[in-house]
């Protein structure tokens, strides 16, 4: 049976644990608070030292916490195992991408960037050499951005690096697109708070040599900043990494 470690047991982490616990062995769940599930609580840990001691013989570590955790723990984890992180805004930190690439090359492990809340990330990556412009517009209700605006308000417009630093928990979509495509300076981000928004909406507009793409995504928030589609997508990404057999979408 495959062994998996989980970092963070919020909306995404709980979904992954619940839907995979009969298919994999969870060696530990790393979180500042013990999980409510009694079985999950038995393997709960809360310190980096415990984490490093337990990740040597696992097949994959899954992060579903916050970007600061990805920045802090990647140098530990990538020495021992493969890593998939959903808080991809960590890559907006200068030099982090290069550090991850160096760790992967040195220790022979892989850092997976999941598509998370959006569709088409593979297409952006495959076509990155011919991309000319990429723009992502995200609209959420003010409360999901930690705000109280009573009318539609543009909160940010500019390079994606700035969006990630201003709203690190809300724009992992933007980070994923930037990593796959033109990078954090050439990718453009717009963040809007709108009380009338039907949910978390993301519009991705791509211009490339001889073609263009527009991807519209709507995902109603299930809790906090997380849309209802994201946990489903996250679980499928983890399962696809662990069980490469039969028909695989590539």
C-alpha cells in the first residue's frame, strides 16, 4: 500500500484524507491542531522535527495548508520524498523556484504543481514557448477575500508576483498559471471583490502565436477561500500521481 503524508487538515486536507484513507496509508498528518477525526488524530504531529523523522519511507507528501509552510518545509521534504503543494503562491518568493529545482536535482525527487481550482494548466505549460500574453481575473465575494466592500472593487491589477504577495491564500490559481507559463512578472493578475459574485470566478485569457484561449471557471466556496471543485480536483491529482496505471490523462 502506498504511504502518504498530509500537511494541513482544513477543507482540502480533510477531503483528501476521507477519500483516500482506504486506498493509502497515511503515515502522519502535520497540523498545528489535531484533526477532529479520531483515526486521523492517532497519526497527528505538529513539529518539523517529527515530520523529518517520519518522511523517509513515504511515497508522497501532500501540502494543503498555507504558502509559508511550503517555503519552510520544502527544503526538508525534498531531501526524502516527492512533494505536491497546493499553496503555489510560495513560488512568488524570489529564488524559491530555483531552490526547489536544485533540491530536486540533488536528491532525485519531484515537486508537483497541481491544477487545483482551474482547468487547462497542462495546456499553458505545453504551449509556454509560444505564449505572448496571459491575464487572470479573479472575482470573489468580499468576505472570501477578508474584506467588507459593499460594491464591486478592483483590489489589485498588475504582475502576478504582487497579487500573490497581497493575497497569498486567494490566488493559487494565478501562481499555477505563472509557474506553467510566462512567470510571475509577465503574467498579469486582476483581483476583484464583488458582493454580487455568484462564487469564486476565474477568467484566464491567453494569447499565443496563431491561437488564443479563454477559460472561465466558477466554483462556489465550500468554506473560507476554497471553492467546491478544488478538493475534488486535489484528491484526483494525488490519486493520479500515486496510481499510474490503466488509462491516464496526460
